[in-house]
């Protein structure tokens, strides 16, 4: 880790050659990159709030635990069991009717909800229908269509159909770090997923480089039609670690990595 002379702040190493990443885009506290993440966060929180409202009441504080007998965090041990046996609309499905199955469902749902597929109407509707309860999905689709408006997409550098400009790659990914069951019974579960997100546009002319964000996603799950489905979800910031002294990758390196490295199916 590299520290400043007297500020005590961690520095981010930029690509050699004297220029900022992606042709001059800056990572200052008031950068357009920070604004992009903020805009996305606002929409995600709006969607989460709508979903939570569909529950018909209840405590919305994501920091509350599930009770005095809730288990503490434990290391993930390999069980040899596959987390799922099938997929629905390209999304992992068929999670076990167990505490571990609920954790696996929450982690995988966080991944798909944070994917670039959410920025295109067709795939977004398929995703919502696959992972939310029927009642929640019915109300969320029109609300999400309104949130992911052409005006909003243009602020991210995307066209009205959610496509990036020619020669650019839009990056939106969620990488779970861990899960925690806050409450559980046979038909309901409340699972928190701590994750790192990637968001931004990779391209020579991009002014919004791909940056990271740290959040916790809390899912209210119901056992519905033989699988765990989301009835409501909320988010909160952090916990975020201190940034390291990593060298920022070039636009070409980021685009290549996104194309070459696929995601995972997560198990608990």
C-alpha cells in the first residue's frame, strides 16, 4: 500500500504514460464516474424500495438481526452438493429448501440483478419473472421500465435499448463476498449478501471508467412453487475496505477481461 507524504490517504496507481485512464477521465471525488455510480445506486434503491413496499409492511431496517438465536457467520465448507440443478431464463433455479439453499439463492440473485441484462427491457422482464414472486414481479416490471428510462440510460452512455456505443463495453457486475442468514423458517428467509460491484463504460472515448462499489443487499425470500423467490429487497452501503495501491487497468484491458472472464454459480 502506498501512502501520501502527510495525508495518510491511499493512492490509486494509474497506467504509465502520464495520462488518466480511458483518455483523460478523472477519479476525483466529484468525477462523472462517481456520479454514474450514484445514479445507478438511486435507481437500485428505488427498485428495492418498491419491492419492499409490496410486502405490505414490516421493518425496513436492513441492519436488524433475526433474533437472539440467529447463528453467527461461519466459514463456507464444501459439501460436494451442487447449488442448483437447473436454470430458468438463464438464471440458476431449483435451490434446496434449506438455510444453505436460501443463501445460495440470495447470492446468485444478487449477481443477476447487478448484471448488464437489467439494462435491456426483454432480459430484465425475464430476470424479474424468474427470481421474484409472481405478485412482486407483476408490480416491479412497469416500475422498473419507468426507472430504466431512455433518459436514465443515456446518462450511462447507453442508447434507448440499453446498448453501448460502437467500440465501447458497458460493465455492470456484482461479485458476492459472503452471505449471512438474518432470519429463517421453512417458508421464509432473510439473507444479507455483502458484495463488490463493478460499474462503468470501457472505451477509448469513455469519460466514465469502470469503478468499484461496496454494498450489502438484503433479500426477503419466500418458498414459492418449489424454489426460493424474492418478495422484497433493500440495500445499504458498505462495508468498504481501504482501496489498495493497484495499478488502474487500461480501457482495452478491462474490455478484454469482461469478454474473457465469465461469472460463477454461487453456493453456500
